[in-house]
């Protein structure tokens, strides 16, 4: 039982904070982007429900955006012992914070947040203010400074890698990949060659499927060296947390555990939070492909969710709509956008597309109207564009038959939970390896990696919606939703792993 382990559920912010004067106190610091804030905030909320005090550090920019939703603010204010603080991310307010400018955000966050984090941690660890001393640092595995500052303060550090365990494992294998000459490689190198240096993946992982940061041309490539360094640092930490299930990445986890003994698997964290909040009876009552589990009440969106997307889905036939979203940081050229658009229109299926501001380079907001106007009469009502959707709810809607996704790990997990098969167009980072698992390991979708033309988009969508392998993919997706549900239900592997984290964190304060 997780809820109430020494805490008071719904105690409310400062007042009724059971952990105000004693007990464990965790400081949580995510990389300042949606894909990291979402899972780390959900874990923070669970820890609070278990009676652990949490100081959660957002960037000033994300802190404002998160709390601009009154509903989110009200929910977080009711979490017992959750204290939201913010630190600078170092980039100007109007910086796009998108994938094409990600290294700027990395560099500036590392420079600007480090001193602010250090100052706050040293204050909190000494029992400064009215808070009990911090007893544990829970940091995003993408950041290196919290490990160093945590060590300086003499605190145990837990790392949360919010991407797949497989991508982390590929980064751990960089020295072997280099030694065997499998990376780096030049333009024209055989991307389809199978790799032998990532144990557990020998039968299906090609060069093409390595996380994009491994696609370097020289050994000294700065990004590749950075991710390699992070993996080495992870070995020094008290424990490593993944937002995954034991079953989904079984063979990979076994290899990681040979290097890092304490690995927790608490995925999918968005479902685990719901399970912790529900009674056990509610947790096990659902059947089928995971439908009917979701509400947007646990949202941590940094954009305003447009609920018109759900209303648009209402009343449409089951499994008739393609949902399209490329996550929070992907950037498309106009040419890529047109290829996807024409491929989707050509497929003949209705589609709901998240056209996030900044998704398409050079789009001043006119693309949406222009493309809708260009649709033939009789077709207009069959496409719907929104700036941001309540994605979990959309994926759980019976009308959604397929997810055209960039294969971000959160989106992948959310689709798995909903039993929705995917068309994958991985953009960067871990997405390249996630999409290979979707198509080759789990058999729940197709992978369009490195290709983007309208004919292929149309073909891939048709394949998942109605093609020869469609039934097989749907069955595999429904089965995976079921085993995933078993993992996060009470007694399941993710639920048990979460209980262990809570026990371990509590023992750090005694
Ligand atoms: O209209 C939308 C679109 C997205 N989302 C949510 O936004 C999150 C997006 O996360 P993810 O799918 O992981 O994509 P990114 O935003 O691209 O995430 C970054 O972080 C992930 C976790 O580390 C990595 O797997 C990705 O490669 C990296 O780009 C998900 O929870 C979605 O539900 C919405 O709520 N509404």
C-alpha cells in the first residue's frame, strides 16, 4: 500500500503538511522540457502521497507555464508536502526551446541552474528555512551537475532516466561500439548493418536504429561524448529509475543490472499515479485495450489542452481516426509537413493533428488555415488541427485507430497503455531505438525511420489501419496493454518497484 505511508492525503500545501518538520525530504530536478517534467512531476506527486516531502524544481519559464492552468495549480496545491520552487534556465524568455536549439538549452541550463541548485540544496540540507533537511536528490539522468552537487552535500542521488532503458543501454555501449568500429560512421556508411556491440539487441538493431546522438562522424563528437559521460556517471549513483516495465525491456534491463545493481522500473508512471490514487478494485476493473482509464485530471501540460479535440472524436466510428502528434520539441520543415499532410489526406482516413506552435519552421500561424482551406469540399470536416491536445485522453478514445508519432518515450508508453498501434517517424535521440522496438520487438506498429514522403506516409497509415498485418498489430497492442496494466496494478512489478523506492527513500532519512 503506497498512499498514506506516514502522510496525509489531500492535506493541502503548506497547511496540513505532515512532513513539515521531520522525515524524508527529496529535492527533484528535471531537465526543463515537457518530456522530462511530466514523468518526474508524476513521481514527485506519488512520493508526496506516500508521506515524503518533495521540493520540485522547475525552470522559471516552465513553472509559470505549468501553473497557468488553474486546475493543475489547484491539484498540486492539494498534494501533501509538495513544494514547487523555480530556478533559471539561462535562455531568453522567447527562446523556442525546441530540438534544433536543444544544445543551447542544455549548455545554458547547466551553467545557470547549477549555482542556483547548489545554493538551494546547501541551504535545504542544513535545515535552513522551516523545512526538514533534504535527505535525497532525485535528478534527471540528462543532467550531470545534480550528481556532483549532491555528492558535495553528502547526499544519496537517485537518477531518473525518462527515456527508454534501451536508449540508455545503447549509450552505455558507446565504448564497445567505437572499439568494434561500428561507430562513428561517415555519410554513405551502411545504415542497415546489424550491430554486435549492444548486447540483447544483436538480432534486430541496425546502425540506423541507434539513438541519433550515436550517429556521429568522429569519436570526439561533443554530444556523443556528453551522453557517454552521463551513462558513466549513472554508475556512481545510488540507484537508477526507468519509466518502463520489466517485461517491455526485459533483456536490456538484465544487462543494465550487471553494471548498476539498483535499478527501479516504475512505468508507465502516468498510470501508476492513477493506480496509487485509486482503490485496488478500481485498478483491476477494466478490460480490453486499456480504454476508459484516462481523464486529464493529472495533466502536467505546459500548453493549454484543447478539449475540442475530444469532442471532435466523440461520435466517430471506433478505430476510424489517425491521431498525429510529434511531441513537445520536434521541428518539421515545411516540406516535411506537406508530405505528412498529403500522405494523411491520401490515406482517406480522418485525422486529428497536434500542430503545436513552433512545430513547423517558418509557420507564423497561417499554415493551419491555409491547409484546411485547401482541402476539397466534403473533406474539410474530416481533418481537425489543434495546438495541443489532452493526449492520454485522446489515445484512450475508442475512435482513435492509429497514432502517427515521433516515438518520444512518453507518447510510446501512452499509446501502449491505450492499446493503439503506431506509425513511427522518429526524429532524434532515443526515438530511433524506441521505434525499432515498436516495429520489430513488440510488433505493434511500423517504422518509417529516415523516410518522409507522401506515398510512404499513406502506405504506412493504411498498413496499420487496414493492411495485412493490421489485425496482428492490434492484437499485439491489446496484449501489451494488458501486461502493462498488470505491471502497474497493486502487486505488479512497477507497483512493487515503486514501493521499494519509497522504502529506500524513507530509510535514507533514518
Ligand atoms: O498535444 C499534445 C502532445 C503531447 N502531449 C504530451 O507531451 C508529452 C510528450 O512527451 P514525449 O512523447 O516523450 O515526447 P517529447 O516531448 O519529444 O519528449 C522528450 O523526452 C522524452 C522522455 O525523455 C524522450 O523520449 C523524447 O525523445 C524527447 O524528445 C507526452 O506525455 C504527451 O502526452 C500532450 O499532452 N498533448
